[in-house]
C-alpha cells in the first residue's frame, strides 16, 4: 500500500497555494498517494472583495477540497503550509489545527512525518518563526518533524532555510514561483513522503 501524504495549506493570494502544489508533486514523485487540501476561509466576504488578488485566488481554487480531521487520520505524513501573519501561521490554518483535539487525544496524529512550508513578503519577515511555530504543534502531536536541513542543494538555492521552504514573495500575489523555489518545495514534499514511509513500522 502506498504512503499517504496530506498537503494542507491556507493561501490568500496564491503564493502558498503554488508551494503546496509543488510539495504535493514532490510527494507524488515518490509514489505516495497525496491529498491536496485547503483550510476553510474565515475572512469576511467584504475583506476578500476589497483585495482583487485575494478574490481572484478564492475564485480560482473553488475546486480544491477543504481539509477535514479525517484527512489527518488518513495520512501517514503531513505537509502544512501558510502565509506568515505577523511572524506566525494564519488564523485559517490554525483554526484547522484547532479542530484536531479529538484526533490528538486518541493518538491518531502521532508517529507521522510532519513538515511545514511558508511564504512571507520579506526574507526576514517571519518565514522561520512561522515554520518553527508549526514545529511546536507537531511536537504536541507526537509527530516526527521533518526539516529540509541541507540534505540537498535545493534548500540552498531557495534561500538556505533548513527548517522548511520559506518563500520571500515580495509584492507577488500569485505570480509563478521562481524555478529554484519550486524545486525546493518539490524536494520538501519528496522528503516528507520518504520519511513517512520509513516510519511505517513505528505506526504498526
Ligand atoms: C495580516 C497580514 C500579516 C502579514 N504579516 C507578514 C509578516 O509578518 N512578515 C512578512 O514578511 N509578510 C507578512 N505578510 C505578507 C504575506 O505573508 C505574504 O504576502 C505571503 O506571500 C502571502 O501568501 P499567499 O499569497 O499564499 O496568501 C502579511 C500579510 C497579511 C495580510
């Protein structure tokens, strides 16, 4: 049976959505079965309508299913993605995480590989702190944290963040990702899938 990877993310304007697609493609390249899922939008419609890039992204991703707690139970490994919000994860991704109390309490989140990816506007605007905040969550779950480290050249060429891919997007609102960032995100997806597979005996 193939390894099952959940790529769950939130994105307002498309940067993290593209990272999520690349992470998913990387996981699939190992033979894993992948679910790409978005977090439920929480912002008021008026806020979304006031930002054309946000509205356009929401309209363009209607066909992406929303993540559920069952997706987390199903998966052997997780890749969670979010834009930085003042150096921390978005409320939308956190809300998804905060629905998982029953699954945590019954041990259904433990012993799975877990990795995090992010986008901020600025190189030093909170990419790393946001990823590390998600690593705290993974520790509580008893998941096995999978950083990229410097285990391939890909993280170096995408800015050298060893915690997980962080894309400093500048003013980009969903413009295509640079090739090196795409490659690094694909690498991160392949790495979490490989580690999830290796952890099979731990899950029994
Ligand atoms: C409320 C809010 C807070 C943000 N906080 C930060 C921040 O602390 N540092 C930063 O560099 N960018 C910050 N940003 C910018 C986003 O993280 C950045 O544009 C990201 O690429 C958006 O990803 P998305 O296109 O997937 O939504 C913030 C944006 C918003 C709307």
